[in-house]
C-alpha cells in the first residue's frame, strides 16, 4: 500500500533496518545482501541476514573480508528494552559464521535506528553504552591492529609521580584514573578557582597519551579567550618525566576554522565551533567571543547535529570540558553526546544539573575554603559602601532642565521635563544616569583605601564590575577625576574597546598601570590576574555560580617578590583580597542555576545570535521579523542604506519577508513543487523538508556578526536622562558584618522559627514533644515543614542554615544534597536530639550498626543476602525517614524481587524487621 507522499508502508522492523542501512552507509559501510556480496565496494561490508550456527543474525560486519562484529536490529518500540537483547546479540557474536571458522566477534550493536547500544567485548569488563551511530570500518581496523582496547590500556597507567603536584591535583588525577579504570563514562573535577584545574587536566592528558595510547583528546572551552589561554598552558607545560615541552611531544591544534588536522593529538576548540562543524556550517568568529550559556534564547527544538564522516563519533577518545557547568545545557549537550568518548568536566562552581550530567561521579571536590586552608587560594573580606540613591533611587521634579544623552553617540541635548521622573536603583545606569551616585561611591572608595589596605602608597590592583559599556565609560571618567590621574591609571577591559583587550589585560597583570580596570563581563571567568587585590562591584549578580566566578578573579595567590613588581608598596605576599560591595551584591539572593523556565522578553541581541548560530524555531523567526519591522520605522534613510550594505543588498523589508517565508505554508508548498519538478525521484515529504531548510537558510544567511552588531547598536540611539539635580549621600562605609555573627543570626532565626511552629506542624511536635514517635516520621511530613519554611522564610533554606553551622561548630558529615535530609538533621540539632549537627545518614548508619550488632549478639545470625537487603532498607530510611511494606514494590527493591523476595529472606518475621528498623534507626 502506498502513502499519499509516494512512500510504501513497511513493518516497523523494516523501517528500523532502512534507517540502520542509511546510518551504516554514512559511517562508511557498504550494506549488501548475503547472496550479492561484492568485497571490492568498501573495506567495510555489512551483510544482511548472515547465517551462523545458531541462526541468522541481522547484520554481520566485515572489515577487509574479516568478520568483526554484528548488529541486532529491533523495531523502534523496543528502544526501552535494548539492554534485554544483549544476551541474544552476544550469543550470535560467539557463534560460528557459515563457511568460516571465526573467533567470537568483538564489536556488537543493538539498534532500533533511533537508539543504538554498543559493546566492545575486548574490554576487561564489557559494558554496553549508547552511541550516536555506528563506528567506521577504518576504526575497527585500527582497533584490531592495536590488539587491546582503550579501556584495557587505561588499566596499565602507572602510578602518578607526585613531586611537583599539589595535593588537590594529585587527588584529582588519581581518582580520575580510577574512574577510567572502572569504565565510568563521565567524571567531574570540582576544584576551586586558582587551584590549577587546567594544569591538572594537562597532566592527565599527557598520561593518557603516553601510557594509555589515546589517539586524540579534545579540550573544549566556550570562549575564544579561554581557548587561547589553554593553548598557552599546553605550550608551557613540561612533564616531570621528560625534558621536552608538551607541544614538542604531541601535536596541539587550536581550531580557528572547521578544518581539523588528522595528525592533531590534542584539539582545543570552542563548543560553538564544534557545533557548527557538526551542522556542516561555517562559524562567524564573533560567536566565539561571548559565553553562549548567558544567552536568554532557549530554542524549543535546537537544530540537531548531524553525522560528519570526517569527524566520526570515535574521533576523540577523551573530551575535557572546561567550565563545564556552562557547557552541558540546551543545544550544547548534543555536541557532547555525539562523541563516543570519556567526558571529563572541570569547574569550580558545579550546580545540581552539573552533578546530574556527570552521573554524580565527582572524582575531586576541592572547595575555595579548603584551598584557603592549604594556601592554594587567598580568602577575602567584605567592605560595604551604601548611598541613598544606590538604595532608594530618586525623583527628578517636573520643569527641571536635564541632559538627555544618546546611548551610542553619547551626544547630549538640553530638555525641560513635563512631569516628575521617579527611578529606582534598578533603573540606574540604564535609563537614568546619576553622576553623583557614581562619584560618591568612587570618592568614598578612594578615601577609605587607607582603612581597607593600610600602609599602601598606591591603589592596589582593582577590578570594577560595571553594568554596561556605557556605565563603564562613566565610571572610568569619574575614577580618573577623583583619583586625579590620567588615562593610563584606569582603563576598560571588554571586547568592545578600541585598544586590543588582551594587551590591556597583559598590562593590568604585569605592569604598574593600569591600577584600576573596569569590565562588563569579559574577565568574569577564566582569566588569571594574580596581583588583583580588590574587586569593586557596581553591578548586582543574581547567579550564585556567576558571582563565585567573579569573586574567583581575586583568589589567586602571589608571592612577595612578584606582587612587589606591580605594587611596590606591598609589604608581604598576597594574603587576601577585598570585595567592595557598592550595590548589595553580597546580600542579594542568589539562584543556584539558570531557571528552567524563562520570561520570553528576549533582547534583540539574543534573537540575532540565536539565528546566526542556526536556531530554526518559528517563534524565533517571527519575533525577529516583528522587531525588525518596528526598527525599520525608527531608522533614517541613511541608516536603512547602511543596513542594506551590511545585509549583502537586502533591505529590512526583504529580510523580514525571508524570515516569515521560512514558515509560510504557501511559500513552502511553492518551493517544494519546484524541487519536485527538478528532482522527480524525491518524495513529497522529502521535498517539503528540503523546502523548509532552503527557506530557513535563505533567511538566516543574511545575518552575520557585522550586521548583528549594526542592528544592536543602531537601535540604542534612544536617550538616557542624566540626573544632576539629585546629589547623592554616602550612608554607610564599613567592613561587612562578621561572618560568625551572621551565622549565629541565621541559626537563631531558624531555631526560633522551629520553636514558634512546633504546635501547628505535626512533624515538629514529634521532634519537640514526642521523640519516641520519630519512627512514624515520613518524607511527606518533612516536606510539609520544608514547604512552609520556604514560603515564610526563604533565606532559611536548610542548606544555607547548614553552612552557618559549619562556620560555628564541627559538623559530623558532609552537607546533604537533599534539602529534606538536611532539614531533619538541623531539626534534630535545634531540638537537642543531637548535641552537634550530624548528617542524618550518619545517624542512620550508626543506629543500623548498633541494631545489627544487638540482633546478632544472640542466636540470630543474618546471612550475606539478608544483610544486603537490610542495607537497602537502611539507605531508604536515610532518605525517606520511614519504610512501609508497600515501599518494597518500588525502586530499588522491585529490581531485587520486591516484597516477595523479602518474605523469602525473612519469612513471617518480615514485618517485625520493618517495624524494628523504623524504630531503631530513627532514634
């Protein structure tokens, strides 16, 4: 039976095989029937329905006539059960092929065409894994020539020489290599900024190349700046067991185009460039300058990566992901999951989704606090500056004459206001600029420097974080005036400065001037400025991770001699740095990660960047078309002509039409008809797909870095009001509240809240008044406390209160990842059940050991199978606080036989065991 588009209805199994055939062809395999074999077609032949002594298998893979593997094809609906077909695949792989006396075949796949799993039976403990598609025949030829698999070779990596490494680096590398040996596909290294993450990674890469014979390793970054820095570190690295530099031993290539040299053993690339390569498109260089994770555009259906035979899935053996907390979301995730490689994440600031992506396989946890104790980082103090207008804004009265300044040209004009203009602190340096507010902050900062840095003759190296480029320019002018210094004293570091930003950064790092640098975002992360001793925040930051990264610019240690070279009056090595908070950044509520849902008020800049990067969402195209239509009405004739020049001859109206045509059904139909007439053999469905793609490319190809920059800037000509009528006043300039005092306040607030609500919340009344009933406590009861606490006192989040305790007393156990577990631990502490804060799982462990010991002290002896079951129950109680018979029907018990298995193990005593464990472990 034919469908309307001309295709033939097929059984699901045949549809899967058709898809598999296409994927094999793309991967370099010639697919042939068993009675039409032509060995000359390719070095890799996939023969359908080849007979074995245990029956026919769906595909047998031959490389240069040698059988090397099999594929078991299953219909798409079987995707969730592919693992259950592994015994069948292994059975065929171990069978004898007709006419051949072959050894067992090492390379085995199960595939639906949508999902493919692969097992290399040469591995020490063969374990299947999901792969994007099939490996190439040339790869199998090379692998067989090597003799042992990569996962076997990592077992032979020798002991790590420790002489020149820090303890945190030794720990990270050793645990990472254990992770490789255990065949864990993803590993996370969390190391504080300044503790040598990149050096650690390069040391590991060197050992993998030398001792595990890794063929190619990718070092992945998300900005060009980080790529350049990584390249410099590879060039400077000299291993402890060789007199040659790294780049004298191995070829290192930083990708500047879509070409990857075949002899590169280390590739350094931005994730944006790799994404563009896997889409088959060239990348506009401007897309590599900014951190793409800050984009506010989340495509509903990101343009998928496609298989590229020149960069197959096995192209890299290992991928090191720098600043990985930013590179694992949205469209970037699919780049990482394209490759059949070990993934190693590097970050100082993981969030919950980072832990999730790396399967909670944290091979190194090295916090800023630990780094300070070890002398790897320096700590910081907080100095608070508050002004009236910074806190409350102001009002400009009607009939006042004000300057109005165009944002782009900064041209001013004089105008009388018709009505009052009130503004809040959020409007400052956006719609309203108050020079007095900036001046008062800078003036008090200057005047208080002897208090902040006593004994210094010059301003310590200071980095000011500004809101925008315009804000930065205002700050720089006022800094130069207030400090009575020239241009060299204070400079801006962004990618938009006229001077090369890298050269300014080099001066800031190594020369006496500039003493003060102002930045918007460029050096918030990944830039090493060791002499930096002061961070002045004149912009708030809502992201906890981003704030930690910005603070991280000051954590680098520096010896006395090196500090004295740029700051002559320094009288010791760098001991600490100071965060000067002029906007309440240290007190504002921070989020752990980017929200899962966002407001759709996307800036024009983000829409342009999304289209340029290949996003194809209909609402993206229509939103951009709508914005450009409004823009067209605001531009002068000269500005429209400039647009046309930068858009390769297209007017704004034509650009808008192209964007709308990409999703216009009539246009798609017309284009598809043209394609069908030119290529009669293609199906109607295929013609429509091609038409959509052609129209989308026509629309998106208009946009480039140059045009996007013009659009973004030309629309900024609207004006800011310069408020010179409201003179600001400093209300506070002092050291921040003592950390210990803040911690005590948090703990007192938490204790008072619990005491206040103990009679209205059942779970709290159990803790306070009837602790013998703790065995009745359930996770839903604890959730009731947590939900009320979050609603009433969001700042008393359990993990935040836990951190406060850590500052004041020795805590037993690590901070729990579960808020519920943390909350129970805290309540036990404030109600006096525990005399010091103890992670609840530690309490459960202790009570479990005591209970088991008491039970086995008599005639009863648990066997190993029973003990394993009891340990599962103990782990459940540690996270859910209580266990019921019904819980045995769910994870993890169901996978081990559920309540039936427990009855087999404990018989009629099953319920007694459950009741006793609830009672004993909750105490």
